[in-house]
C-alpha cells in the first residue's frame, strides 16, 4: 500500500522541522528556493561573524539524517491547483514541473530585508551575499541601525562588540525597544547596548523612502517623522519589521487582506481539508508565533491525525516573544522565557551541549558533520 504524499512548500526554519517530523510517516517532498537551509535567524551574528553563523544556520539539506528519505526540489513555487492537489514549481534549471500531494504544508515564510528573501539562489550567490554584507558593515566607521525589534537590537550589540572602535547608534520609535517581548527583557538589553557603547535614540520614527523595501544597507541620510534632525552614517541598516508574505503563488481565497495564509486554530486552511500552514506566513496570531514556538511538532501530529481520520489539536500561541535576542556571545548565551525570566548558558556549554546535543541531535534528529 502506497504511503501518503506530503508536500512541504518552503524549507525554512519551520518547514524543515515539519519535513523532519513527517519523514517516517509519509513520502515527503520539500520545495526550497535555496540549495541549503538558510535560516532567517541571528542577523547580528550573520553580519559580524558570517563563518560562525554559516556553521550553525546554513546547512546543506543532505546533512540532515532525517531528510535522507525526503526528496528536496530546488525551485520556486509558481502556483497551486487545489482541486487537482498539485503545485507548480520552476526549478533551478528553468523548467516548470508539477508536484502532486495528498497533504500540503504551506511554510514559505516572509520577505524581510536582505536576510530573508524568497529569491531562487545558488550556493555561490549566497556566498557572495554573506561576504558583501559583512564587508559593507566591517568597512564602515559609523553604523546606524533603524528599528526596535530583536533583529535591530542584535545587530547593534553584535556590531559594537565586534568592532569597538565603530560609532554605532540605534534609533527606534517607542520609549523602549523590544516591544513584543516581556517588559523585563528590555532593561537587560538596554544595559548590554549601553555597555557596548551603542548610542540609544528612543522616540525616533524613521521615514522609509518611497519604493524602498529595506533590502539594502545604505548610506543616505535618515529622516524622521517625529521631528528630529536627519541622521547620517557610513552604513545604515534597516530592520524596521516590514514583511511581505511569500504567497504570490497562492490564490487570493486562501489569504488575509495583508496576504498571509488564513488558518484555523488547528493550523488547517479553512475550507481546504489536507492543507495546512505554519510559520511567519500563517496568520495564527498578531505575532505569527507558530514560527518560533515548536508548532512544527503539533502540525506534524495534526497531519498524521488528518491522514488517520482522528481529531486535530489546537495551537495556543504565547502572548510575547521569547528566546535569545543577541545570540551566542563569546561569554555564553542568555535565553529569555515568555514571562521575561532569563536562563544563562555558560560559554563552555553553548557548542557541545546547546548546539550539538540539544539542537542538532535533539531538535533536528541528527546532523552530519
């Protein structure tokens, strides 16, 4: 008896984990615009320590042991026929093909600056981008970071700590940064920023130039709609949280007015049995929290339940974001819970215990060297 076919559309952080969880239960096909898993996490480390970042956040799919039985298609999704249950893919060689499915998991994520894009890229193009982004920041004597989220705070801290002689300034619109985290999280990171010599500029709402999608590091003056004088630097990093869901290949009936995929609490797409959505592309809650809270395990459980005709479970998103903000530092890693409490991993434990045992062996079920 043939096994059901599950097509995972998008092999980013959540899509990859979903494919891993289902690899022993179905014939899984994953479609990715990249030839490897290229994470959207840890922008600050990506810019300042690209080799360290690549070791942990850019990993070829054939290194994941649980993907050995998963067929990975390197290509761009161009459409879906919901009645015929098949997607259309333009592969890396420019040929269009169709991929049938019994279950479709939509996990195509969002575009958010130069570090999270849906472009069809080769390994060489990814190499070039990582190198040019790093060199652009490294060669600047002064850097402005625009935004108040985790990517902005991480970038400012990591740049200042990597190059102490640089002038680094963080501009954000509110009274404090990290507004989507628990209130306890900001004071700790404000201290990190100040101790690293970062200039803090609350109450500054930057004017995003017309037609600019924050996908480049610029050196143009930054104007503010809140009345302050423009600011200038050798490099301006835009991390303002403007995202575009990667849903151009989907029919409008599946989408919210903002272009995200509609989902019910069990992560199914309303009116389409056997179609699920997860991650930043899924309109689960205002934080789209299924991208960061191990919802992949629940989704895989619900796919199995759907195929077996059993009840599905509901996803309950947290109210605030949690996790690390600045990533692994030379002195260790600090992780914040949803309640704002911190957990500290000393430096000796981050490589062997956290990354090798907990992440690679535990979460990803084995990653080859």
